[in-house]
């Protein structure tokens, strides 16, 4: 018996999960943390808090095991930027994907020949979320920090440095920065010039299968005394981004399958064997590894919107109680529409100025209508990305992950709106499981991911109610028209 550990460093929590080679969960620990919003449009995290969460979760899981660990593989959220000194101490908070302070910088590139050139080379739509735009903002407003910083890194790079002493970033995380050339697998010189920093201020780029042996100093750091658990064969694997490994973890690296993740934020992704770039720049193209590209779109309209609803309007109800309340409303929430753009929006509209709201409110609408309209709004927006991807290749089924996958009501709604079966893999911890699979490939236990997907365990499949799907097609047309009608105001 050997164990494979996946470490998923997310926006609101870090999860460490232990798996057998067959995918059974043998250990799990997570630690949560809060976003920081010091000013409007600012979204940050405390990097030290995240490091402590990773440290505590790894320590807890490793201490509970009874057999050797073969690999510990990492994934993390994309688009984060942190200034550090030469000793690896943070000089700033971690600026995360939800941060919109670099709006002006993004808009200075969007639609320009230079912006199109960068997209064709790097595959990332230009938006305040991307590190390129964040670095442009820092150059303009915090030049002293830029000068003082030894490097600008993402959160996984900091964790890896603390564990290994290496400043490296995997191709997958790098591919989401708008500064990494997808074909040449190196930092793009034009992007670096725009960011105003030399390549030396970024980490060296490495394969997602880059490994590092677990050293004695790391064992001491994690207070591991048992040689039966962490052995001479145990390796750290740098892994990939959370979105890309979620595709792998849910099994959506097979033609016809699309992965939908709805956690704090959301994403819709398919895989391809070559880079595919949308001529309208509505979708991204990231790397899982050099053989697998992940095409899709990230959305701000995820679980954070449902959380806002509960905290603001129904503070005495749990999310489960809110789902029960929504189920009391008919499909379409009695003609009530909700635009879920409370944080602006990324794919496919890429509009940081987008705003949310209810449309069609009357005295006849009840609490159940409000809750259902919010859930439908999130799913309708998710479907708008699915629809774009299906224009390129037929989609036969959806593989779901993230917090929403724990709600049967919400998953059934997504199936009805998309008109596709939604499959729930045995584990909803897609990021951690996908990371564990990358560890297996790094150790040559797996040769080809698609072969492994044939034995994927599906816990449950939600088939669409085609009568509801027909209703939702009409509602979706109204939903899209509503956004276009309100965009100018």
C-alpha cells in the first residue's frame, strides 16, 4: 500500500487529501481563511496565513497515516501576485484573481493590436485579474515596492520555496499570467517589457512534473519522525493550477466532456491536444502539461454570490435551507431574472464594470423566488460559457466539482439549464485528486490520462428534465438580452 497526497491551495481554504492509487480517500484536512478588502476593488489574502494553513494541513494528514507516501503534489488558484524579499518574506499581501484595481491597465491593452498579439502568444484574455495587468498597476502606483522586491510570485511559488528553497513556477500557473508563451514555454519578452520587469524578477519556469525529494530539514519542519510514512522515495511534485487539475480530477480530459467547477468562483473547461485560441478572446487557453491544453472560461459568479445572498438577505438560514427554499419556486422563479455580476465578470464578457441585479420584481415575488433566481442566474451565466465551447466541439456530458456539487438541487438545475447529463465523480475534491494523478504520472505509474479516465468512478448522474430545458432556453435568451440592455448604463 502506498498513498498519494494532493494539496489544493484555494481562495478560501487549503485542502490536503490522501488517496490510494485507486482513488479512495484515506485522509483529509482543511483550513480556511478570509479574503481581505482594504479598499474598493481590492481583494487580497495574507500569504503567511496560507502558508500556515498548508503547513498545518500537511502535518495533520501525514501524522495520521499508516503507510508510505509516494508523492505530495500541489495545485493552487491562478493569477495571484506577491512581492517577496530575497529571504522569501512577503513585502505585500497576496493580490488575488478577484482584485480589480488594475482595470485601467487592462483596458489600455484590450482591443489593441498589442493586446491581440499578447493573447495569440500567451492565451490569456486581458483583464485586471491577470498578473501582467497587476504588475503594470504596481509599476504605476507602487514603484518603490517594485524596486524593493526580489521577486514577484504566486502563492504556490512561495509555498514551494519554503519547502524546497527553489524559486520555480510550473508551466500551468505561468500560462495564466498573460506573460508566458504557450508554444515556446518561456516568459514572453514583449509581456515582460510591458510589465516593466526583467525575467529575473519572476520564478524560473519548470514542468508540472518537476520533483524534489523530501529532505531531512522538511521532515523537521513538518515534525515528521516516522520513516514508515515519509521515506527516501517520497517526493514533492510541483503540479499545476487548480482549474487545470480539476479537469483531470473530474475526468474531463476526454473529448465530449466539459468540466464545470463552482466553488467560491467558477469555471467551465474542456481539454485539447493543441492550443485553441478564440478569435473573439472570450475564452482562455492554459496548460495542464505540454500534452494537454485546457480551454474555457473562469467566472466570478460562483458560490460567493450565493454566500452574499445568505449573509445579506437570509442570515438566519444555512445554504441547505436556502436550497430547500428555492425548490419551492417554479422553474424560472415566476419570471424573475438575476444578473450575478456582483464582482464584475470574467468569461465570456470580460467586463469589470458589469453589475448585478434583479429584474422583473413585483409584489407577487417571495423569498423562494429570490433565492431560485440567484441560483438560476449563476447557472445561466455558466451555460453561456458552455455554449461557446460547444460551438467548437460537441459536448455530451458535464463533469461537476466544487462546493455546489454537494447540493443535488443545484446540480439538477445545471443539468436542466445546459440540457446535458451532469456526472459527479466519486470524489468532489477534484483539485486534490487531479494533483494526486499528476503525482502518479510523474512517477510513471500512469502513462496516459485518458486511459485512466475509463475507470473513473461516477457517484451519481443527474439527467436533464427536457421540459425544464426547453423553458430554460427561452429564459436564457431573456437573460442574455438583459445584460446587453443594461451594459451601457
